[in-house]
C-alpha cells in the first residue's frame, strides 16, 4: 500500500497560457514597402435640419386701412351689461328699472368724487373718450380675448374712472384711483364689480398685474388671466388718447395670425398716440402672444 503525503495530493497547477502579441496598427510608418498606405476615414457630419423661412406679414396699404376703418362696426354698447338682470338676488340698488339704472350709473360715475377743477374736468372728458375706445377694442377683439359682457361692463367703468386719482395729485394716481373706487360708496358700482373695477384702474399704467401684489395674488388663476386681458385693453385705450385732445376718431381692429393691427382715423397729429400705443401695448403682446401695430390715416 502506497501512502501519499499532503504535498503529493495537491492538484498540479495549470501553466499560464501565452497571450498572443497584439498586431500593431497599420500606420504610415510601419506599412511595408510596396503596399498602399491606409486612407484616413472622413469625419461624419451630422445632418442639419432645414430652417423654415420666417413668415413676414406686409404692412397694410393705405387703401386697406381706409377700408378697414370705414367698415368698422358700431362700438360695443355697455348699456345691456349695465342694465342686465342679475343671475342671483341683488341688493335694492339693483331693483330699479333698467333704463333708470343705466342713466343713474352714467350720471353718478361722472360726478362723484370729482372736485370742480379744470384738471378733473379734463380727466372726466378723457375717461369718456377712453371708455368709447375700450368698448370698440373689446368688441373687435372678442374672439381673441374670449371675455363675456360682464368684463365689458367692468372695463367700461374702469375706463371712465381710471384717472379719478388726479383728485389727490398726479403722482401714483393709478393707486389712488384704486383706493377711491374701493372706498367711495357714492360711486354707483355693484359690490360684485367694485374690486375688479378698482384693480383695472390700478393697472391702467405702470406695473403689470403681478402676483407680488397682494390683491392680484389672492385671485383664482382663471380670474388673474381674465383681469390681465381686460387690463391690456384698457392700457391701449388710454394710450390712444394720450394727449387728451381726442385726436383719434373711428378705429377698427384686424386680427392676423401673428399680429394685431389697429387702424385709426385721426383729426390731427397723432404721432404721440401711435408711439404710446406700442409702449403701453407691451402687456397686450405678452398676454396674447401677438405683435401690435397701430396705423393712422388723417381725415
């Protein structure tokens, strides 16, 4: 019997396999004489997408502007909204006959909180012109803004009252107008509309509606969106009577795919109004995503 030791019982270790040497890359230096040298591969270029040519809308011809203004429909009439019956029970102030309520609203809006002074008389006349312009913009842009007649009524009131803050001075008068509309109950404004009219008057100039402002931030998202639309119309209407001279007469609006054109008839030099429309139309262009152009034709 053969006895194996522990060393003899261990399995023999396999010899390591030889690693074949890597074949050197064929370069211009190690290619044997007589053989052609390898050609370098050209770099692959990424295919570039063809950029669509920008669509440029030509400016309207003078004849087209005249036709547009001449064919302008009658301005939006706020009287139906002023006298429309409420969908819910209203206070006694809403129980008056429709014609009487409308007449009272117009009379009260043009006399309340207005001290007798040339400045305030000018502000009242200016407010009436702005209200008429805003009404036309509201009607001609109805398909674009999608606001109902309730907002047309609020816009009408805010246009009339947007400058009543001049009663306490020019500086910050838009904020003063907001406060007066909120606090002066002699103004014949329904309490459901009062905060909206006040906010519209506040945003007729200077800062856009912003969530940094407590009153605006407290609104629902849908309400904020509608207020921005209405405020953008008020700012344009105010700009179209920038000099307070009533130089802008009839106007009409054409809505294009990428542009909104406001065509106006002017009784004199309206260059200041045209310039102001573009400046104050920035909110409109932001809200509706369209360029704004204003063209004027003298009578």
